[in-house]
């Protein structure tokens, strides 16, 4: 699920970035365009982070990965989404939503660190399987 969600988020970031560069460049002010591009950049970062979560399965549990993913997805919707609306419509009441999305990003990265530390401490108490091949008797 993380791979699909991450791929969708990253793909949409590319589409929205291209839309901003080509379709909105003449419509938005430089400040509004920069705001929109900030949303695109953070969406891409967190889409890529979601793509990485399954590859880290040996280092963190599914419970922690789910919490991290939820924070990253919620952060993208609130942070990037509010920046897109703010930049394109000028509706200022979306402004206070942006920091809330940022809090979800920070919480997700904090949970990521906690999960890795917990995973590392758990892994240090387990015995790793031997990678040496066994001799076969002929």
C-alpha cells in the first residue's frame, strides 16, 4: 500500500510541478508560484519516503510503518494541499492549516527515528542466521 500511495504522491508532484511551471507561471505572482512549488517539493519528499518504507521492513515493524505513513499522508494533504489552494485561490484561511500539516511531517519523521531505534535495539537481542554454507557429505 505504501508503494502505491508513494508512487501516486510522487507522480502527482511531477504533474503539479509541471503544471505550475507551464500553466501557472503566467497566472500566479512569483510569491504564489514559490508557495505552490514548496507544496510540490514536500509532496515529492514524502512520496519518496513512503516508497522507501517497505524496503525498511527488516528495521521497523508494520505497526510503526503504518503510523509513519499515516503522518506523511496526512501531512501531504494538509501541508501541500493547503499551499496549493492558498497559492491558486488566495483564500487566506487555508494558511493556518499549513503548519498543522508540517506538524504531521515532523511527527512522522520523529516516529521514523523512534521506530528505527526500537528496531535496532530489538535486533541486537536476536541471533542472526549464519550465512556460511553447510558442507554436504558425498
